[in-house]
């Protein structure tokens, strides 16, 4: 079967209905491509062929019986998906990228996985990530880093590295990831795909290996904004397991404004930001203005404290969440933790310990309130905020590996959204002179995903954006 | 409130990214954790460290603590701490057992081979009293 990869869910549905190809054909093609390049790219840790073919055959049956109706009752029918190896999958090994769980097979699946499977998606496998989601390059995986498909000497970003690679390299139509401090938006930016981080409290975290429980969000990678929106429609909403969820309070008053006010935070255009990154965002601003949106300068004064707040609160929550890995009920002993995990657990234990709790953790929670207030003030004036995602494009493997603090500092443009619990959408656009992807992110108030999707779709349409795969 | 062991950094970090631009960063007179503090924290976290790891982590953790000390600058006397952003409080459900929300005993034990008659085997906490 000589089929081409569908470039979007819409294209997939058309092809399936017109019998140009079947869901099984797509799975064949996907595994062929994975077989050709996974050794080099190291995107997948585990492949779930039995499950994928079972799901694809079921999809083909449903389409044969229900024709067009099939996609109404199963909105993701036939859509291939790769899952960051933090998502528990019943009966399928889940490692969290760590040797501690290298043989762990869960007895249940996460809510998100159940929802996308019920909607007809086809699970291809589990993707590589920084162990425990600790990282922003993929280099902290205990199973070797993934490689950037646009240039294999470069990192794909992290921690959802394998998921970003799977979509960017045309191995899967979509991939689930998690974003605690930028771990979807940054690899999406480095790999040139759409990366979505939802509001904290709208997509269930149940059944996903927890990193920092007040910061973790469950999002995904796609080639188009429209696909991103479609997947969010399936994953969102209360589930009876995760008690930190709210259904969108403005669910029934969804009216697209069409034209928006977009804020440009001056503190995000920091000294030392790569010129190509900055120019790309400033050019994007011009395009938004051409489209008729208002672009205004705004200020988020506590931005420079975001890294300190994040690298106190997150390790503190990590130290608590990783306490369960005692090697007794599941997994290997704590000696199997990698260096970065140990570092973060110790950092967290330190800032929570007697004598230090007030000066660090309590202080950080208070500054967190100030960062939240910064955004609340700004969102009284604007509908969304635009910003670069990372101070640099993708960097070379090994370049930052020796200095953890250097790696942490590069999170400055993404962590504020997690601290404030607001949604973010990373949009790919353009390339550097060296051929690496560029792009930017949009952030909005809590529960404003529709605004971000709307702006993203408008932008890509306006600039005639075509998703592309690098020649591998 | 007495803050124990926190030294004032002599070198003030200016703009957030001024350090990552240079390839050779020198950290001068920063807040340094002692060997004791690192061992204590490792013990709290139930982690074992080799001597090499102790000294490497000591430096790396000291760098991070030194950096985050910058929060002292922020006036938070009128701020409330935020622990999570949803504003939700006391979310409960009825205390009913539902099969879908529970694991069977076999499922619960399936993650390890160290089991005994339906129990998890754990390291001994109490030794036999020696006469």
C-alpha cells in the first residue's frame, strides 16, 4: 500500500471514507517509518503493535458500518497517537524514562489514555522522555536521549522529547505529553510542531506519573492547531478520580471574538535571547497586526523571579511524589534513580526541611501569588500574551549537560504559565539559518483555550503555514 | 525566625540570563551547603550517595540555592501563599466502593515478586532482641 501520511485528522477522515487507505494501512506505514528511524531517533521506548492493530481493525469495521457517522461517535477514529512514557497504560510497560520502572507494567490506564482510546485513537507506543520529566533536552532519560529529526546532533527538547520527535518525524499523527515547566511547549518549539498546554485543572492527571502536583498539566503535540483542538475536546473534563479538576466555567458562552488584544511582555525579551528567535517573534507580531489584532506592550514585573519560584516549588513537590518509589510494591530500589532525580529530590527535601521551609518554600508560594497577580492584571487589558518559548533554538547534545543551573535558567520563558496555572500554545513558524525550527507561544487566562486555538488557527492560515517533515 | 546556614551571596545575580551566555561561569563566595547538610538531606530523602556524588551534588545544589536566594528581594509581607491555582477546596465523593475504582488483590501485588501469602515483603524494621 503506497499511501502518504495524512497531514491532519481531516485529511485522515477523508482518506478513510473514500477508501484511499484503511486504518490498518496507516498503522503499517507508521511502524515501517518507526522501524526505519527509531534506532537513530530513539523516540519510542515501547511499541504496542498488538494493541494498535486491534484498534485499527476495529476502526476499519466501524467505518465500514457507519460511514460518515463513525467520526461523530468516535471523533479520533483511526488517529495514531504516541504516549509519553509517564502515561500509565494497562498491560503495557510504563517506565517514566527511568531505570526504577524499567520493567513496570501497570494494572490500569490513565484517564486521558482511556478517553482517547474510547474516541477511536490508535496507540502506537510509549515515547522516550527525561526520567520523571526532569529535564528540558531529553538527555536525562535513562534510556539515552532522543534526537531532533531536523538535525540529529541537536536535542529535541524535553521533557516530552520522544513525543515531539514522533510527530515531527511523521511517525505518529499526534502524541501526548506533559507540561510542568514547559515540557510540551519547548520540545514543540525545538521540533517545529504544535504543542498544547492546557489550563491547570481541566485535563485529568489521574494515571500519569506525577512530577509536581500543583504544576503538572496533560497536553499534546500535533501537526495542526485544528487537530490540537480536536484532541483537547476529548481529553478535557472532570473524571471522578482527579479532585483538582473544574469543567470550563465559561463552557456555554463560547463566542469567538474574531479580533483580539495581544500583549507583548517586555520582560520576556531578555538580554541574551537569540536574535533569530527574537526577530521571529517580532515578525509574528507584525502578522497579527496585519490580521487586524491589537498588539500592545505589557509588563509582567515578577518574571525574573519565576525560575527561583519554580525551582523551589517543583523540587519540593517532586521530593514528595517520588517518595513512593521504594522498590517494595513495584519498581527497582531508589539506587536506580539517575543523578537529576536525586538532585531534585534533595533540593526539594532541603527547601521543605525544618529551618528552611519558611525562607524557601513558604516564600516561594508567596512570590507565586505575585506572579499570578501579574497575569491577572495583564488579562484585564489583553486577551492573550505572545512570547518566545526558549531563549535559543535547539542546542547541541551535550552542550548544557554539565551545568544543571544553566539548563534550569533556560526555562524562564515557560515556567510562569505553570506557576499561574494558565494555558499555553506553542506555534511553529519558520526556521533558523541553520535549518532548526523557530516559533512562539501564546498564553491566555485560565480556561481560555478557545481563544488560543482561534488565534493559532488564524495565524497559520494567514501565513499559509504547511506542516512539514524533515527528510530522514 | 532564625535562618540557619544561609550566607548572603557576595556576587549579586543581575539579569536572569547573564550567566548562561558565558561558557565558563565562576561562582564566587556563594551560599555553600556543608557535607553534613547534604548527607542530612540525602538521609531525609532515603537516598544513598557515594563520596564522589556527595561532593558533586554539594556544589550543584549550592549553586541552585545561591540562585534562588534572590527571592529575599521580593516584598511579600502582604502576600498570601498560593499552593494551587484552582481555588478548589474539600472536593469529595460519596464513600462508596466501585469495582472500576479499585484494584483486586492480585492486581495490587502484581508489581513485584517479593510477596508472601498475599502480603508485600518489606525489609525488617525490628530486629530480634539479643540476649
